[in-house]
C-alpha cells in the first residue's frame, strides 16, 4: 500500500498504518520469544528452527522499517504543523521535532494515539528481547570457542608480547583433552 505523497492523511490511512505496525511489532516479539526459547535449548535440531525464526523475524523487521519510512515521509510533508525556530526548513528534522509532528498528526484521533502507544511499547519489548537474544548468541559463541580451545589447544588469537611490546603470534598447539 503506497500511502506516501498525500499531504492530507485521513483517519483510515493512519489507523491502517498503526495497526500494521502493531501487528508487525507483536509478531516480531513473538518470534523473538521463540528465538530465545531456541537459544536456551540445548537440542541440536534447533539450528533449523532458529534459521526459520530468523527468516520470519526479518520479514517483520522489514515491515517495521518500511512503515517507518512512510511515517517519516508523512512527518516531512506535515512539518509546517509545528512552527520552526528558524526561518529555514531543513530537510532533516530532529528526532524531537519529528516526534512532535507525529504527535500532532495523531492528536486529531485519540484512539490512534492510544494504538500508537501500544506500538511503541511493543517495539521496546522487541528491543529488549533482541538484546537478550544477542547476548545469548554471544555466550554460545564464547562457550564454543572455549571448547574448541580445550579440544585442539589453540586460541583464536594466540598472541604473546616481547619485552619491546611487539606482538608475536604463537602458532603452537597442544591437546588439553584426548578422547
């Protein structure tokens, strides 16, 4: 749906736009939760499921990004609703001014303002979940690296330093564990 290019934004366009964002944010939060469950599971089949979740997650991230572009265009087209501090309108708007313009667009419709607040809440939840999942991935990578070092006796960055402070790569390895 191409909603960009119209200066007047009607109620139905706004409502549809916000409902799409809410739906995307809710689905993204659901997928991030599923991703979290898969990341905390130790079963080996999770990789296939995790790849599916990541692909689906990207669809909703793209939808949210596209909606943000439409919203930014609406904000640019309606920048005259908020008086500027300077006589010259810059094409780039500050985040605070953008938020004021968006709020003024929504102010005409109280129910849409409440719906938009739900979108913002769910996007915050998605950010938190994504941060947690990113940390879990980091911990898993770190643990896998340590296991590899124990099994093969190599460090991913085997570096020693001379008395002059120059780094010397030590490419020797020793097995710490034998199976």
